[in-house]
């Protein structure tokens, strides 16, 4: 899979960048790390949490970009579907798996 640009700012509906409380842009990297770090009731213990921690380290280490496997992308988007609002989720799909948007529903 191609390298994902983590520095991209997520946008509001009017196209302006989403901003954090500290007035910094809400980047794809920050969104992915929040999705990985937010616990879900159905999170597995042990191996499952270790997988989340390893993927979090991989994303955090990617200064500008990261290469994700299909399994990484599936895990991230499954968690995002449960944690993110529709605006953020749509942008995550566009960034991580744009082909999914082209498929008829």
C-alpha cells in the first residue's frame, strides 16, 4: 500500500482545517492515535491491546507518513466507525481506503 500522509489536517464542512483546543490543526496522525488510544468495551485483553499499542507506535513514529497493511487499515476503520463522527470518519476512509467510497452501497 502507498505511504499515508499523516500531516494532512482534517477539515470542517466549509473546508477550513479542524482545530484542537490548543489552536493546532487536527491532523490525520492525531485522529488515528486517538482512535487507537480510546478504549472500547469490546477490546480484547493481552494480544489485542498489544496489537493496538504496536500500531500506535508505528503511527506515532511516522513523522510525515506511514505504510499501513490491509489489516492495519481494517482495524483503524473498524475502530473509527465506532468512535468518530461522520465527518471525521468520511475523511479517514478517504485517506486510508479511498476505493471504499467508490463502491456502491
